[in-house]
């Protein structure tokens, strides 16, 4: 493998991890499931979640998302170990949100990942979410539908 190929693989895997958070936050469950191989596995051990295969991942993720009033996930660069057409890695995550039952959640965690190069690019073969810090202290804020106006600038509604 050339150095250029290794750099390209790392960039594509990092983009895959970003797509995961974006698809989850935007509620794009079809795109979310397509980030996994056909036989991919998504696990959240602390929530007793094991989803296998794209259909189960799609349906299970949509079901989990229905429990949230709002949810924000940021993924941060971690490690990537390339091994030909497979790789493994870790990505660091911060999440916050509120469930529809009123419970607030704030956590720091990481994903333990396994990846495979496919004809459609790199995909997750396994993604395991491991929480390191978990807090249910009520969040003081609320979700915004539109950003408030900044002093001296028109509000988004006024710009219409």
C-alpha cells in the first residue's frame, strides 16, 4: 500500500464516522444503515442493544430515536489501524439530549470499530458504544427551533 492510499483510507474512514453522527442526528435511518456492511453489527451494551444486519440496524435505530425529544452527538478523531481491506479504530463521542420521558442525558463515550473496504467504500462491520461518563442531571436549556437574533442583526424570522 502506498502512503497516499493509507492517507486516503484514513480520510474515508474518518468521513464514515462523521456520516454516522450526521445520519443519527438528522434522522436519516436509511443512510445510517447503509454505513454498515450487510452483516454489520451495532452494539450499545449499557442499553442492552445488539442490532445485526442493515434492516435490524435501521429499524432499531429509528425505534431508539423515537424515545428522544432531542439529541446531539459529536464525534472526535481517535485511532485507526489499517490492515489491507480491513481496519479497526476508536472514535471519541460526547452526547447530550433529553428523552421524551423528561430524563436528560449527558455522556462521554467511545466507539470501538471494525471496518471493511467494499465496492461502495469503507463500511462498519462492527460498532460498539462504550460509555465512560454518564450524567442524568437535568439539562438547563431547551432545544431551539430557530436561533435567537444576535444584537444588531435581524432575527431569522425578520429576514423572511
